[in-house]
């Protein structure tokens, strides 16, 4: 039996079905485990089962020390440092580990697997330091921290997800004792790419909404700046038919239907808009296509077995390199670059909104001098854009040999993962600042109405955040704008007035 396939678009529903299905997949786990037990009787050496690890693979371990070998593996590898991984991603790591172990190629003992299942079912989320993985022999240090509570070490998050609680105390509260790891258990637990794939899946799932919001906000800025709809003509994009470009152009056309603002300047004589307006389909679309590729890589990974050694149905135990994070590292570096460009072009539209063109007041406020208007939010956006340029340097081009040269090429994919989340959050904030600025610009176009989709978004936004007449504490409003940007309701409101957005 195979557990259900997990997709990024339906990440949490699919994971829920997978974790429920694991009950019926126990025969595959038991069969895999019997192969490991049989191997221990044949007198041969099997990596990590009755040998040391890494450079110590040539050291044979006696039968009496096999359990201690696995325990020491978790203890020695739990050396992560830095701020903890966000709780949501730690939970996802645990669920993805269960999913891949449940495929039945890891040879983990049923007792250890069921204890890990217990953690997931009772939402016992281990505290996992964010730094320490090279993304090569899997995410060794983070996964050691995730699984070391099995043997009574490490810590869990408390119920409020604010502080850590020693694992020993939590186990006692649940009437559980630390388990004795069996041969191969520790290796199955820490070999894997669950930190990298959890970060990648978590970000890319949220990109489904962010991409729609980026198009919506760009359409709001276009209307606020009295930009031209001609560059979005379907004929233009059909003769350069990149999928993302076609999708974005269609979104913009849909959002601008029945725009009074467009009609008011249809024959104004303006020949071309700046690239940040005219090339929205090409830039946003390229980001979409890049993320589409990245999503494919992540989905392949989270439905794969990335343990070592692998246990096959015919009794073979094969040592390989499925734990190496290179596919993920390259994909997440690509995703960070693509998202960074979404923020880059957004900041250019923010700047354009402030310049005072086409009837808009400079800095989007009538009385300036005593008021700075929207001058400084653009500074914030520019700062985040600049930081994203640094974060977009690919981690995957680096490698440092480890384990005395045995592990001589590493992916650094964990760094790609951590950077990706930072870039994503920065882009959210940049777009939130553009949303705030574009809404202010649209106020100055009244009584003319923008397209139906843009108009509904503007009304919804203004129901929460009022027009800015003079300087006030805008940090709160940036946070409110960010909350609105993240809320699926704004897209639901927009799609109720026009077609469903791509």
C-alpha cells in the first residue's frame, strides 16, 4: 500500500488524509522492519544498522551496542543553534517525516513510528533550532532535535506556543516513557529532507494566494496612475505564450472590466507607461512560471523516500544518496529570486505613485511640507527590496566538505529554505505597502470608478483602513494592510464581481 499523494495546493488536506491512511499501511512498515531484523542475523555489515556513521562507516558495532548506537546518533546530532523554527513549519516537518516513513522503505520499528504518530496526533510539537543543517545527509541536526524527545531529551512547545517545556516533563504528563530505539531507527529518523521540504511547501502553498494579490494590487496601481490597458491585450500575449504571462494578462483584463477611469483617458495621447505597469504580465508571469517549477520539485520530494540505507521488498538494503538536498536547494534558490522580483517591481510602482503624475498629488497627500505623506513607507519597501537582493544570492552554489571528507559535497539547501521564507515575508510587506499606496491614489480618482474587481478590493480595504488626510502613525496601518493582504476574503470579494482569478 502507498500513502496518498500530497500536493502543495492541497497541502494540509492531503497530509490529513495521509496520516489517517498510515493505519492501513502498517503491514508495509512491518514487512520492511522484518527485513532489517533478518539482515542483523546474516553476519554482513549494513551502514548505520550495525556500523558507525559517516567517516565511521567502516567500524563494525557489536550486537549488544546496536540500540545505544541509535540513541547516541540522536544525541550527537542534536547540535542545532539559532532561533527556533516557526511552530507551523515544525509541525509540518513532523507530518512530512511520518508520511515518508509510512511509505515503507525505511525499516523503522513500528514502536518508534507509533510514538512519533502519537506526537503528531496530540499536537506535541518539538522545539527545533533553525541552524545547523548542511542539507546533504538530510537535515540531520534539525531532525535530531525533532525526534530526540522520543528518548526523553529536547523540548516541546507549550500549549500557547510561546515557551519550551522539557520533553521528559511532557512525556510524564502523557504517561509515556522514553523509548529504546531499535537498530536503524535513529538513522531513519534523521536522514531526510523534511526541514527543506517543509519550508518549501509552506511558502509555495501561500504563494497561490500571494500571486493573485500581486496581480490585484498591480491593477489597483494601474488604475490609480491612469495607466493603459493596451499592453494587456490578449493578442499581445498569445504571440509570446508563456503560461504565467497569459494568466496575469487575463487577470488584469478581468479586474479592469467596466472601468470608468480607463474610459476617462482612453484617448489621452499617452503612448506608453513605465515598465512597472506595462510589463506586469511579463514580470509577474515569469515569477509564476518559476514557482510552478519549484512546486513540482517540492511535490516530488514530499512524496519520496529520502532515507539511507533503503529497504526493498526483495530483502535488499541499499545505501544511496536520496537524502541529498540538491534538487530542493536549486528550486528554493530559484523561488527566492522569482519572489524577490515580485517585490522589486512592486516597489517601482510605489515610487511611481508618489511622483505626482497624471493628477495625483506628490507623496499622495494634498498638504505636504508639514506632512510627509507616503514618502517613508516607500523607504521601507526599498529597504526590503535591497535586503531581498542579498538574500537571493543562491546558497546552492556553496559547499563545505564534512565528516572528514566522506560527505564532500553538500547542498546548503537548509540555507536556501530559511532565506526563502525571509524573502517571501518581505515581499508580502512590500505588496502591503503598495496596497496602502494604491488605495490612497484611487481615492483621488473619485467620483470615477475603477474596474469592478479593483473597485470591490478598494471598498473592502477602505472598510478597514481610512483615507490618509495628514500624517499619522502608519506602522499600524502597514500591519493592517498586511493582514488584509494575507486574508483570503479580499480575493473572495473580488471574485464575486469578476471571473475567478488565475
